[in-house]
């Protein structure tokens, strides 16, 4: 059987994302200032940083859930002014609708977009199988483990063929064994998609396993969770609150020697 049309739509290039002098914050409190970053179509960019450095805030801005206080967030050169089906979010909390089965949760973004029932069901079933949950289509979220719910969330995010997937510490609440399995699953899925991925984590080893590039956010003196005051010394490359950007060699496999990169990231943190 050929792949459903809605799934094959993802052969389009990933989304090019640019942050131009972006400042972000809540109320009177600045979280990040003068952030400058280009994210290439189809790359996996992982953001790490100390607690409160604004990792999740950057994702919210890219998703269109938080308007910049200054500067612009651009997707394909167009200012981001709100959420879009082209930019899917994956949260640490699986955010599944508890009254909908696995199949109906995965179908949801396609239903919202008006995809015909037969087509969206075929696409949903295909993605459920790809994340290893074939046979679980009629289960409710409460009947699944944490790792299984995250698999459902991943399938739901990708079923709508987004051009960018924004992932906010999606494996942070999982035990070590389940987390390792989800990392392997994500790597397998990324081989089959051209979507741009922006992934937030506090785990340096996870960053080096998944990333094409790692962005380390700067740390300001007097920083508290959700609050930032003053400027960090030693910022590099004209990126504002970015401390450094590091390229990670391919292939992305656990046995590649990344000791030097790991030491540098930890030093930055």
C-alpha cells in the first residue's frame, strides 16, 4: 500500500527559521536579549543552558506563543505572529486529550485541517505503527505508560507533516531506560523526515546524540528562574545571549567520541 498523501507531503523542505535581535520576557522581566540565530532547513538544533536561561522561552517564540519584546522571529522570511500547522510543539507533558483514543489523538491535527476521514485515519495508523504502538489504537491515554504516551505525542506531532518540530524537554520525565529508547526512536524517525527540529534539553549527552548543532545559552549574573538581570561577560559571535554554537560530527551515534565537545559545553554551563 502506498503512503497516504498527507504523509508524503513532508517531502517539502524543512522550515528556515531566523531570530533577528530578539528580546523575550514576561511582564517587566527580560529573559533573553538581542538573540540572533539562523536555523537551517532540516537541521536538528539542540538548545542547552542553565535553569532559567530561557530555553523554553525561545521555543515559545518560535512557535508563535510569545511575541518578542524587540526584534523578529522569521519562518521562511515571514514574521511569526502566531501558531501555525507548519510548526508543531512536543511538550514534556504529553498533552494528550484523555477522552480520545490513541488513534483519535493522532488524527486530531489532521481533522482540524479538514483532511478527509479515510486519509487521516490511514496517516494516523501509519505513524502509530512507526512509533511502535500498532495494536494500541483503541486505548485511552490513562491505559498507557509515560513512554507510550510520549510516543503517541510524537506520532500526533508528525502526522500533520509539519515543516518544523519544536520539542521542549520531551523525555525529561521518563526513566533512563525509557528515555534512551525514545532517543533511539527519534533518531530513527528523523532519518525519514526533512522537518527542521529545535530540541530543548538540560542533558548534554542527549544534546550531543541528537544534534547537528548545539546552542548554549549564556548565563547572566543574578539570574533566577524566569528572571535575568545584567549581561554575561564573554559572549561570542554577535549572538547576544547565546554563549556559543557548536557543530556536532555525524553520524549521530552514541559511540562517536564527543569528549571535547562535551567538556566545552559543560564549561559554558
